[in-house]
């Protein structure tokens, strides 16, 4: 019966994910999307930045001036002036500023999406750690249950003189060691729950999953292509686009500015009305502004190139590490299925063919391999969700 439990445990671990739905993960992600304080703040920041990006792209406000002057001596009469004028930048300035506004809005959206991506990544990693701990708790609880039965059996044997106090103490120490492992694991559960509360805005989520999701097939070329179109790389490319457009904006700001309006003057019985126009002569103002904007563009281009080179190297290292872990997991799963000898060890111990010490040593070795498999599986999936965050 014990052998069947262990084989079933491993079988569920290996193939159960093929039929596995992730309701608790979906529930966690839903609560993160709607309750995470960082995401809520990022959404508010996005809206404010989008509104700010749409300011300053229209002409300045028109100006109205009125003047009333009386003469001294009084015989000179009075004079009334009235003026309405509108200042304009060179017409192409408004087009370039409008394009720059759209780029700024796009950049703000990308920053929000990148923030959301990192938070969802953290949530999935917390979930994977929880699945790992649930598996570990299940295995330790099962081992503790049998260790207690072994201890109780040796206590009965001690009463009949079939064993000695040394072996009873050894069995008791094994029980205590497993209890300590479970107690330490409970502390990790508390940390994991605190992380969940931080991610969801203090909304508790019950995560009872014990089956890891199936690992996906990932090719490095497709991964590289998707990261090329990912939010972070787009942010760098958009920064280049932004600096390029700022060069155009600065250039258009150096072009002559226009001014036009209506003007009237009344003095004594004479009334004068007409139009008023003016133009600035760009001689000295912002003499080096265009060169400064071009220098910023050059930096943005080099920074985008630097980022992509580093990202390619980082992805390659992570991909190779993930691929290695995936191969190790496959090998360990196959090995554990064919090498399960727990039932044989137990029968040999009960028949007196091996000592209790030998039994615990061999049994611990087998269960340690299961724990190692859990650890490798967890690390592989943590890497996998990190690699695939570009799709979130």
C-alpha cells in the first residue's frame, strides 16, 4: 500500500499537469490585477502622464489690451487704444509637437505595461513557490505518519524484548527531525502568505495546488524575437524615437514666430483701425539647442543598442540554465519511477535483514531524490516564467 502511494504521488507529479487547470493561480492573478497598490498607483500615474503629454501643443492664448488716456491740459481731449493679438509658432512646430505628444503617451503606456509585467511575474513565482511548498508539506507529512508508526512499532517490540532502547530512541529522533522540518516549512508558508497579501492588496487567496504546471517548449530564436518586440525593448526604441522628434521640435522652435491681430486708436475726433503683424528674427536665442538635442539622440541610440546586447546575453544564459534544469527534471522523473524500492526496504527491516539505521539511510536517500526533483522542478519553472514574462 505504501509503495502504491509513493508511485501514485510521483505519477501525479509527473503527468497530472497535462490535465491541470490553474484556478487558484487565475484567482491570484485576478486579485493582483484589481488590488495591487503598485498597479493602482501606476494606472493613476499613466493617466496623469497622458494628460500632461497633451498639453502645450496648441497656440498660446490670445492677448487683449485696452488703453484709456486723458490729456493735460483738458483741452487735449482723450485717447483710447484697443488691441487683440495672437502669437503663433511656425506652423510646422505644431505638427512636430503633436507627434511628440503621441510618443510620450506611448512611452507612458509602455512603462505601465512593464510595471504590470513585473508584478504578474512576481505573482506567478509566488504561486510556483507555494505549489513547491504544498508538495513538500504533503511528502513530509506522509513520512512523519510512517515514522510515527515505526516508532510505535518499536515501542511495542521493546515491551516484548524484541528490540532495545537504542533503536526506540533512534526511531523517536527520526520523528522529531521530521516534525522540525515541518515546523520550519510552516514559517515559509507564513512568508509566502505575506507576499500574497502584499501582491493582492491584503486579499487572501487559498493556494492548495500540489501539481506543477507542465513545462512549455521554448526555442531561443522565438524567445529572442518576442523580446525584441517586448515592452522593455520598445521603451528603449521609443526613447530613440522621442529624442529624434525632439530634434525636430527644437529646430521648429528656432524658426520665426508670427504675431497678428487687430488694432484701433481713437484720439479727439479721429479714429484709426487696422491690422497688426509681426515676426521674430532668430539670431541668438537657443543657439546650441539643436546640437544639444542631437547629442541626446545619439546617447539614446547607443543606450538602446547597449540594452539589447546585454539582454541577448542575459536571455542566452537564462535559456541555457532553464534547458539544463529541464533535462535534469526529465532524467530524475524517469529514474524515480523505475527505482522505487521503499516497500522492499521496509520488508527487509521488519524481517531483520537490515537495521533501522540502514533502513532510514536508504529511505532518506530515496526521499531526498524526490525532494531534489521538487527543487529542480521549482527552479526550472521559476526560470520559465521569468523567460516568458514578455508574454504577460
